[in-house]
C-alpha cells in the first residue's frame, strides 16, 4: 500500500526518521523492517508511522523535513486525535519510494 512519511533530509541528502532512532539512514528503494526503540518522552508504538496523505497538523514543515512516498507492508491502523492527523498506519515493513 502507498502511504506517506515525514522524514529528515540531511545536508548530505540522506533520509532518516524525525524522532525515533534519528541516526538511522534510509535509502530510496530499500525495504526496512521496523525496529522497536523505547524513547523517553514518546509513547511506545512499534512500527513505521505513516499517513494516508502527506499532511499532519501536529508536525510543522521545517527546513530539513520532507514528505516521502513509501510503500508499506504488514500494517495496522492506529486512530489518533484529529489534531494529530486522525489515522496513522503502523507498518512492519516500509520502502521509501520517492521524495515529494
């Protein structure tokens, strides 16, 4: 299924997660299995967090953030408040496809 994920794009062009496991580097066209990382200050929700559309009200566009079209596999739906985008997908596998 196609979904969207807001990611960090570093000065060297590499992509990575915004908050959890920030040092990870992600390449377009490579499939990644979700890892579970407990992080202080964040609710423990294992899986790649993705959205059905490239927009979420609680995360502001900033320099260094880009929306990435991703293909996800083995996912569940997590319902969040409308202020957090409403519906999230938590995927066990994710392949970054292209930067929007």
